[in-house]
RNA sequence: GUGGGUGUAGCUCAGUUGGUAGAGCACCUGGUUGUGGCCCAGGUGGCCGUGGGUUCAAGUCCCAUCACUCACCCCA
């Protein structure tokens, strides 16, 4: 045969998940659903595609995500659309658009699904990746932040992940952050600018908080004695932060205070946190979130506070290892090929009884059938050969258990299930 | 966008100073009548990523290109 056309391959940074891997995601979603329901969160599904403007306004024009990482393209009428790079913007948009908000009312939503960012793929990072998200609207209280972090922790624990680090910080608000920002700039000016890395020399003017997060050793050293945000919080922010910590302390949830913790999206204020692991490559963030009290209003909605988190499923999958697929109840070995139709109909009856299993196809020896049954992991191999076809029976061979195989009347066997 | 690494059988990988390819696993068939796992024997399967170049001869050397991968950046 002639060589076919070039194989079409998937695009960079997009992955196919076959059953074993897909099962991990299904499990994460199931545990998330069950856990979040305990906290009164309802599922919200929003579109994968939104107007570009939504992300520009919410995430921030100057962020890397908006500046160079979005899948943006014009539609047929030349309107700029973008595949969502994160979930919060869309959820906030939906919340505002629904008009559901009333003063004093708290709304809690979770969502999960694919997000898209045009970055170079590496371990723990795909261009299409998946997040589990939770958002709380209408609750300015520290208790909402505390509940959210405890919920995230519970979710991770229930997945079996108990060795993750929770880092916590407060970013202050529009009252106290400017003062801190200035203090930072003053501090940088007291140092020799040339000793900072190239990125930081730029960042110290545009986004001085980011410099704190730099991984370049020289910068880390220079920044060691920089003023910390938590010393510059206003009274309200200080009290708010203390409450969040008190809740975590009271619940026995371990965390580390990290005054250098900064989020990459512009909308965060006050509470900010990150869950990390060092076992998944250089990308250590498993989940992250915080408070975004100004976001709803920025998007044209009411003056409504918000707080939430996002959790990266690819990174969880790296920690969780392979999922176990459920074992089927039967493997129907058809040894007499002329009974193929009869066998398929019998299998249908078994499935109507709620059993799981598959039927062999085509021709094959008894030995090959048994090997296939073994590989399928089925609890029982049901044999339909010449003699069974002749007298309406089926031979049941129990795999991996001490029990004699038996040949039974097919109708009677079905009735016994 | 910038670096490094890797592309040989379905999978994981060997392949010696250049002489047109091998292992393990997987798969298939057997080891007497219709019975799996372990073991044994045999077998199917490779344009050595792609395109050029050097050479009598290229999986091996050179160039280009594509893909994958790790890292930077940034983030979940």
C-alpha cells in the first residue's frame, strides 16, 4: 500500500487523554463536586469563548497573560474573541449578567474545565489545561476567605494529597498598598540598580511587588531586607488578615506566611494564597487564589466583593499517579463463531441486569480467548462454545478466585442475577 | 520569545573507528481433544522524524527542517 498523506497530529500543548488518564480527571471532578457541595457551592458552567475585552479588563492589560499568552482571534464579523485563559473573569461576567446579585446576598459557585494559554509547554504546563475553580460573591468577611482555603484543603486531602504547602499573604487594599508600593520603590532606590537582573530593573517601576518574587539569586539577596507588605497594612486589612489566620489556626490547618507571595493577575487584594509542591517539576503552584473585591465593579457590575481560587488539574494529576480502572464483571468468550449474534444478545441481557463486560469478536482459539479474558481483568469469563450453544447453557469460569467453574442454564443464570 | 536535550519495531531503548538494523516488554501461533495468569518454542512487525549534502557506502558525519521534551519567563 502506498504511504498515506502525512498524519495529522494534535497541536502543540494540547493533549489526548485515554481512559487511564481521563479517569484521573473524572475522579478529581467527582471529589470536587462532592466536597464543594458540603460547603454550599453550586456548579456554574460558562462558555470557553468570551469577548477579548472581558479578560483585558479583569485580568489586567499589563499582565503577561493578557499581553502575550491569550488565544485571541477575530470571528467572522471581525469581533475579537479569546479562549478563556482562566475562569474567574467568565464566572464574574455570568454572575453580573444574571442580575442575581442583591446586597447582603452571598453566591457561591464552582466550575471546572479547560483553559487556554499560549505558552511554551513544559512539565505541568499545557496550552490547554484544566482548572477547578471556586468563587464566592457578596462576602467581604475574612470568614469567606477562611472557608475557601479550608474547602480547598479538604478537597486536596480527600484526594489523598496531604503533604502540600499552603502559603498565605495579604496584599493590602487600595488604601494601604500605594504606601507600601512607595516604600518598596524607595528601598530599591537605596540599592545599586545595576545589581538587579534585567527583568527586575524594569519591574521595579512597573510592578515593584513582582521583584519580591524574582528567583534570580542576586535579586533574592537584594530583596531579603526589603519592607514587607504585612508591616504596611491599614487597620482594616490587618484585622481581616488576622481573622483569616485565626480560622486556619483554629481548624488546625498548617500554612506558611509568605510576605513575598504575589499573584500574577491584577485584580487581587487582601488575602492571597498558594498551594505548592516540589514534586512536580519546576512549576510548583498547584492552586492559588485570593480576594478580588474590585473586580465585579470593574466589569460594570454592582459593588460586590469576591474571593476565590483556581486549582490546576494537570498538576494534581502529576501528584496523584495513575488511576485504577474498575474491573468488569464478565468477559464473554465466544468460541463458536456461528454464535456471534446469540452471544451479543446474551451480553445485552447481562448489561440490562447492570453487569459490565465485553464480548469477544471474530474467531479465536480457546486459549486466546482465555488470555483475553485474563487481560480484561474480568471477574468471570463466560464461555459460549459449541456445546453451550447446542443446549442453551453458558459456562462460568471464575477468574482469580477459588471456585469451580460451572455450566448453567442461560435463562436460569440471568434470573439469578 | 530564549536556551539545553532527544527523535531507531506498538512501548522503553541498544547500535561499536561510516559497511543497507537488535534487545526487553507488548502482540500473534503453538507446547495434542474447548480453559487464563508462570514457563518454554516459534512468529508478525522498522523509508532508523523529514529533506538535502559528503562518501564506493550514512542509523552512524555535515546542513536545514519538523516534532517531542526539560528549563527560563510566567502561571494553576
